[in-house]
């Protein structure tokens, strides 16, 4: 369990030595206003945002996510969705354990088609077209490949289409890891020069301890430059299920260090993306540490 001293430091004023609490509050509020003013938003949805406890795609959860995305679109924003859930949906369909890479990859091919059908049907309620983009790490790392990816995304956004990006699990050459799509979402946000990353998960932000295991756990409302302390705190309180929060924090850090605000918040929160667009104090915001690139 993390020490009380470390927890208190995160909840008080992590930059007290360099700025007053009042000045820091101004910086955080400006970050929330920048998030609200974002014109291009990347929304990352995790498997738990889309599936039930049996790994079946949950139409109500998919519709909730799509409704939230539509709130942003109706506010005049363009949205890119980075979605997990293919392997989980495959598990739910086949009722098979995903114990090895080969099985995971095969299940992902089954789940991906079901996932896109669910997105297509849900966005059809708003007469909105979606596009599937499956990518690998190389697509983000190799400049010519990323240039093609960016051009495709930009054209889709210009057409008013919602790109839905997922890792190409079927062609992955390494073990599929929790959090891969968190880093893809961060890479896409920086690469296409989006104005905001919102990572939706099953808890409403970063906590001082595992919120389901420790009743005294408190949400960290903002992260400025205390990334290492936050990562250590989460690592100390993480079990495997909660461990995915580490990659969410690292992805948010990458984005904030590129000059873009990032927010981690709960997928189940009512009107969550509309509240982000209203500059409300939702989840945990990662304040940009540099001007936008």
C-alpha cells in the first residue's frame, strides 16, 4: 500500500515549490478550457467500456459510448475513436479462453467484425458513417507508413466520417498486452496533431490506491509534473486488472509532454464527453507541460 505521505503529496499541491496553489489552479483550469475548446478529439475506449462481465458486446454500453461521441460532434468537434474490445468480443462469442497468442489472434478476427458491426449499427442512429482502421506499431513508427495513415485519417475526418482505430491483433508478432491501444491512442493524438485525448475506462480517473480495494482511495484531480510519483503510486496499488492504468498514465504523459491536454475518466459517467466539452472537472486531467508542437 502506498504511504500516506506520498498520497497526501499528490492530493495537495505537487508543484508547491514552483508555484502557489492559486497559480496552479489557474493552470489546471486553463487546461480544462483548452480541452473544452478542442476541435479534434481522440477518444480511447477500453474493452470494459464495450463488453459485459461475460465478454459479450453490450449494446447498451456501445450506444452509451456512441451517444457521448455524438455529443462532441454536435458541439462541432471531429472525433477519432481508438477502440479495444476485439479479443474480448471474440472470447464472448466463442466462449473460449485466450491462453496463448495464436488463440488471441484468432479470437480477435471474430471479435473485430462483431465490434465494427456494433459501432456501425449504433452510429447509424445518427446517420453517421464509420471507418475501420487496423494498425500496427510500425504504422506509427515508420514515417512513410504514418504519413499514409495520417492522410487517410484526415480525409475521413474531412468527410465527416468517424475513424475507428484498433491494433491489428491478427498480425501482431508479439504478445498482445494490456494497454497497447492506450499507447496507440497517444501516438495517434500526437501524430495527427489532435487537440485532446480522452481515455475512457471503468474508474473515474487516477486514484491514490486501488479504488475497489481501498475505501480511503481518493481521486487525483490533476497531474502537472508529478508523473513519476503518480506512476509509482499506481504501480504500488495495482493488481493485474488495475495494472492497465499504468499504460493510460504513460499515454497521457506522452500527450501532455507534446503540449496537448489528456483526460482519464469513467466511460459510465453520465454525459461524460459533454462535460469535458463544458470544461467541467471530470476525471484526472494531465496538464500540458510544453506548448503544443
